[in-house]
């Protein structure tokens, strides 16, 4: 059995190969940055409190409030569906399961750190969240020091790759090294030679801006202006004026809920064509209350494999109000892979889960459902779980090495639909 104890290395992902694909894709949010101050590193996992007690204890720190609240419902539904599938295997899974839900808020609050403290006290073995990279950086050290595995379904900051997490941090969403390249290539491929970018000045916005800029320049384009705004800003007149002064062929809006204020200023007031506007995972949403046609022609990128119709139906049994499925597959897989790691270890502690996460994602017998994978484990076999979000296949840094990026376009109803997908392989 190929059990690997992973610790955070110092390798940076690079060499991305992209292959076009046709498939229904799904998406998500939250990324990273190089312009923002580097987060402080934790020294390791001392004082671990997650112990083998016969209960696979799952906690969530996902957005019920804050600027990514629209991502909360599909992520929570994905977690609950995974718990349901685990419990459906009965005694074949050797642990009792519990789920404790907490809010993440956003970086303007300390809700996430309070939630993390509560989950540490509650004895969580694994925590799913946060959606925002910036929010995850506020509590990652709490979980590391408690020996609790953290798995984000939506963090995309490149800074996590080399973070000193003692192997306790993982993610089922790809680094923005990939989304940035897809976004940049998309804009230049659509004919933009002169690109403007407005971005949130946090780890997500700066990281995605940097990676998109690299791709734009490599493809022969130019970023003539990149205008930041700060979390909490509500007026964007000056930023839009700066953008339009450079007469860009296309504009990337790297933002969260502030998009609902940026777009009216840019498109409705200034008359910039929506067909030249590009969204990202942080703001690609079907919930904008704009006049019909406001977003028609705008495009956007979303990391993640599609939630197919069967999976969507199963999610709606959990939450009938769902209209968006962003990061639901990644949330589902985060719970499933952790449960498989515990089953393989025959130990539900955070440390045992950490030490088996990479192993169950690669190199063994292929399986695609929790029940099938668990049966193989119980027969003494090494497994390779391929999930609903994609092949997963973690590297030694806890990053997925392969992922899908969906490319979407808005119609006259201000709803987005899939154009195509890109499959990215992130090679060291």
C-alpha cells in the first residue's frame, strides 16, 4: 500500500499543457497573489488535538455571509451529499460520521477565525473550506497546529503551494497558475492586443492578475493598465475612468460581489461593450440583477469539472433551491477523499488522514465512487480515486496536478452557459 506522508515542499508548479475539450463544466472561486504581503508561515503541527476516536468528524468553514456568499449553497450541498454517500455504506465504513457547519464570512470580518477555533474545540478531524484564499490564510495555522486536515474546494492562490503547513493543507481546486493562463490566452485569442484589468487587492486578485498578465504578454498582447481596488470599496468611478483612459480592447474584471457595482459604471454609464468584458471564478454568477442584455456577450473562466445532470439532480435533493453548482464537485470530492484516507489508515485522526490523502488519489486501482473505492480498500487493495471534479491526483504539496477550466458566455438573460473546456496538466 503506497502510503505517503506529505510535507510542504518548495517546488513551484509550472509547465502547463492545455488541451481543448467539450464537456459541461462547473466552476468556482478564490485565488492567490504575489503583490500582497506573504502570509506568515506556521512552524508545523505541534499540539495536535485531532485523535483517533472512532468518529470521522467533518467541519465546514464556508461562506454563508460575505462577498462569496453565492458560493456557499453549492459547496455545502456537495459536502452534505458526500456525507450521505459515506453513511450509505453502513458498517463497511468503520467510523461514525459527524458534520459541524460554520460560516467563513470574508476578509473584512474575523468570522472564519472564530469558526476555526470552534471546530478545533469540537474535535474536527478535517475541515472543508474556506472558499476564499484570503480567508483561508487567516485560520490555516490554527488547523495546522491542531493537527486537523484542511481541504479547500475553491482556494486557487499559488501561495499555498509552498506554505509551511506540515502537510495538513490540501485543495481540490487548481492553482491560479492555470486559470490565469487560460484567461489570458482567451482574451488574446479573441483579438485583444491591449488589455485592461481591474482587480481586488488581496491574495486572490493580485495572483490571478499576475498570472493572466504573464499569459497575455506571452501570447503577444499587452496589459496597458491594471487598477486595484480594496476589499470593502463601494464606489468605482475613478478605477473605471483609469481603465477606459487606456482605450483597452478588452477588460478583465477580477472581483467578487463588487462586480454588481463595477459593471453598471463600466457598461451602463460609460457604454463599454459587455462583449469585451471577461469575468473569473470570483464573480461568474447567475444572480446579478441587471437589466436584460447588460452582460450579453461577456465571457468568463471557472476552474472545475462539470456537475453533470445526474450530479446536479442529487445536489438538488440536498438543496432544492440550488441554481448554481460552482465548486459543488470539488466540495464533494474533498470529503470523499478524506474519508477514503481514513478508511485506508483505519484511523480517523487528522494525522492519519493527512498521511494517506496522496496515496488514495494516485497509483492504485481506479475507482470512481465512494462505495467502490471503500470495497477495494477493505479488500486490502491500493486505490486511485477519480472524483466528480476530475482525476484529482494530488502532488506532494497538496495541489491537484490536473484540472479543468470552463469557458462560459453570458446571454441576453444575464445567465452564463458553457462554450468549451480546457484540460490543464500542471507539471513540476
